[in-house]
């Protein structure tokens, strides 16, 4: 199989996405902004090796063992889901239109109301801003939020993208640890 040029790679991406791992009874759903082209082509959430999601989740000992891109299906069986605010894959976040963001936020709210996971955890403050229409000047701290979607509680983690220079790998690991402690404090545990 020959390698695609960047132009061919991007041109074939307009219909690329990742499947939602959503159903009733989930305890936790990780919510990304939108799939990157690499992840969508791989069919795995946070698949690019430079994304810090899986390494930080593993280093935090969230489950007590290592997890990697492609473990979504196994985690789904353990009541952990995955979705995105906007489902269209892009090379860069700025390729999304304002209409796509508004529509994606509405669709995500509908999905979360329908499936009612216990907690929706946004990977990155931007997705939280989009869904709850939080102005850019309003400071958001990682951690549990006061907002809810139906019965679903909301938690925000820093973006795991390598483009996020505001949080080091070690800080992201610590934020995953804080999430686990918070979940355990609200009697949410996983049988892994």
C-alpha cells in the first residue's frame, strides 16, 4: 500500500470519524473535542503516540495496569465510554466551523441525556466551554464542575494534546489521579 500525500490524506478525511462508545449504564464517559485524522484512520481514540491520554492514564494507575489506544472496547465492557463533542475528524481543531461546534455540542447534550452516564469527563477545557457556552475569559479549573447534563455529573481534565503547553505530563498524570480519587469519593468504582 502506498503512502498518501498530505493533500490526499486530508481530502479523504471529510467523512472520517470514530464510533461512539455509549450505552445506558456507563459510569464514566471520556469526551474529546473531535477525532484527529490519525486517530480516525486508526479507529482508536487518542491514537497518536504524542497524545498523552493513554500514557498519563496508565501512569496514574487509574486502573492498576497499562492501557493503550485500542483498549476502548475492553474499557467499554467495564462501563467506560468514549465520544467527542464534534464527530468529524480534522488535522487541526481550527478546521471546525462554528456551526459544527454548535451542532456537535447540542448532539452531545442529547446523547448524554439519552444514555445518562454517571460522569462525563471532558478531555480539555475547550470542549467544556463549547458545550456549556463558557466565555473564553472565564477561568476554568480542572476537576469536578457544578454543571450537569440531566443526571450526568461533569468533570474536566486538561487537554492531553501535545499542543497543550499549559500542563506538563506529570500534571496531567496527577489530574487523572485526582479524577480517580473523586470518583471513589462518590462511590464510583470499576471492576477491572
